[in-house]
């Protein structure tokens, strides 16, 4: 777990710096200078291309996760794997262009009533989808080489800084909203260009195909894998993005804007999972190559407790400060409608984290075909619950459906791994962690000071309360020895501080 912890720590640190920048964008700049409808447009122009890009890959990223160890060579040519990774998805992009040309009028009709502004910018789906597809593929290639820090830096920090500058230019009236959208698209292209430059400069950028390696047995394995992965990935995408699509069609862009802000806050909880999952995937894949189930079981258990530990702390700091946090948002009387969206999304994400790297284990194992079954269940459940709850509770219902779907989906995967492999993510430490989490939640729920319009007071209140929550939570975690990795990291930090103090006195 050493390289996983190191890379995950660096990536998580970068991600949270990115989150800080993202908070400035989503919580203050966008509500201040854009209408809720325009904020919703940005979200729709992000989510739909993400869905399209993932479909267009035809499982290319998953192929890399599963088969790259077979291609990997000492000289870095990797039997022409990069050529395969970059050219194979072009077929998907051509299919998308044809589909868009045939059905763009029908797609526009879905949103014409509630989200007419989206129709004016639909054509930007074409370049955005291409940029996002190749950004994902280059990030995947970097991940296969256990390099996730710089790609994370580009995605989480550089892109968000570009967006800050973009909003600033619009706020200063240097350009129109229409040109703002054009710059938004260009920003994705620039992020992709930086990824390409990084790949060329740090890894073997070998594009010459070695088709002789792709004999019938390996092609059969790949095509069999893809045949099951694509429907599964489709189900996952439908489940993850159906909320935005349904809100846009049923309620309108303004409601997406409110949901977007609340979803952003709630989804901060699972940032540690994103980093850990990225670096765990190639490690798990290599462990399967050695048939080392013991190492996989260890990673499974450690990922569950460490993710739940970090996610629990973040959840508590967010939810126990939620009213003060929302009061800081411009036009907060509008965006406060998303308060319970934050709760349901954050709880769903926390449940997802507490089940560890179950998806990564299944996808890299011989049981990857189960991914199809689970994803079909997920997509059907997600669509049904969203359609039911949106009519009952609006955007809160959509968030509730999303949270419940995550809980059920991860429960199914956890039971499957237990029955098939005899591994499960929990130890007695998880019981201790849940007890600490509930205790801290109850205790700090009684601390509800009055909120005011004072920016300094509100920020100070959030900071003080968060520090107190963290001190109590972390102290209990350490004293109860809930996580060996956490205690080891804590002791290392303490040792570094002691050494620094001793050196400074000389």
C-alpha cells in the first residue's frame, strides 16, 4: 500500500486545493455573475459531454486497466498499446457525429420547453466530447504508469484557474456570455494539450503499432471484455448523469443551477476515493496477474476504512456548517433550496467510500462480466427512482434517488465479492469508526450559533467549528487505533515537526 498511500496523498492534496478553487467558482463567482439558468447551462455542457465521451471510448480506459500488464515492456514501447488506446476510440467518435447529425433535432425537442437556452449551445457538445474523451485516455495512460499527480493537477487546479479567469473577464465585461462559453470549450482543449505534453515529456510516447502481438487469443479476450464492459459502462453513466438530464428536461436549467451548487458541496466528501481508486487500479490489476488474493483483500479492507475515515470527517465538517456555508452564497435565498440535496448526496458518497475499492476489484478480475449485471440494475434503479422522486420532492427527490442508488449498488457489489471470493471490506475498526462518527455528529449538532451577513464572522465561525470537529474526531480515531495507516502517517508528521523544531533551535 506504500505507493498507493504516497500517490493518493499527493493527489488528494492537489484535489483539495482544486476543490478550494472550485468552491470559489461554484459557491461565489458563478452565483454572483451568472443567473441560475446560466449556471445550469454550464453543468449541462459538462455532464452531457462526459456521458458522450465515456460512450465513445468503447471501454478503452477499462481495457487499459485490465490488459495493460500484458502489454507492458521494459523498453517502454508496451507493444504499441498507446497506439491502440488512442486510435480505437475514434470509431466511437465517428458514430457519435453521425448520431448527432441524425437526432440533434429530437434531442433539442426534449429541452426546448424547460431549457431553451441549452438549444443555442448544443453544437458545443461536439468539441467538448472529443476533448473530454482524449483527456480521460491520457489520464488513464498516466495512471497505468502510476503517475496520477500531474494529471490531477491539470484537471483540478489548472482548469479551475482558467475558469476563474474566464469568469473574471466576463464580470469585467471584456466579452459576452456567448464568448464566455467559447472560452470554456477552449479551456478543455488547453487542458488536453497539457496532458499530451506531459505524456510526451515523461513517458515513452511510442505510437508505432505492433499488430503482430494482437493475436487471436488476446483479441478474443479483449472483445469479450469490451462486449460486457460497454453495456456496464452505459449503465454507470446513465446512473451518474441521469439526475442532471432529468432536471433539465422536467424542471429547467435554473433548477440544475441550484442542484449543481448543492451537488458540488455534497460530492466534496468522496475526493479521497477518487485519488485512491486511480492509483489502486493498476496495483490490483498486477495482483490479479500474480493471483495474489491476499494482497487484494488487504487493499480492499484498508481502502474501506481509510476512505470512510476521511469521508466521515469531511461530511461532518460540511453538514454541521451547512447553514452558515449556504448563507455565504450570493443569492443564497435561491440556492438554500438545495440544502437537503447536500445531505443526500454526501451520505450516498460516504456509503460508496465505506465499501472500498469494490468496483476496481471486480473490473480487473475474471468476474468482470458481473459488471454488466450490476450496472443494468444500477441504471434501471436510478431512472425509476429519479422519475418517481422528482415528481414528489423536486431536486431533493433527485438527490435522494441518487443517494439510495449508491447505497444499493455498492451493497450488491459487496455481497458479490463476499460470495465469490470470500473477501469483504469490514473489520472491527469499522464499528469503532461508525461510533466515533455518530458521537461527533450528535455532540456538534447542538452547536448552532446565529448566522449573520458578516463575511468575516461566517468564515471564522466555519473555521473554528471545523477545527473543533477535526480535533475531536482525529483524536478519537488515533486513540482507538482505528486505522494503522492513519496512525503511522500521524506519527511520521509528528516526527517531522519534532525534527524541524530541534533543527530550528540550533
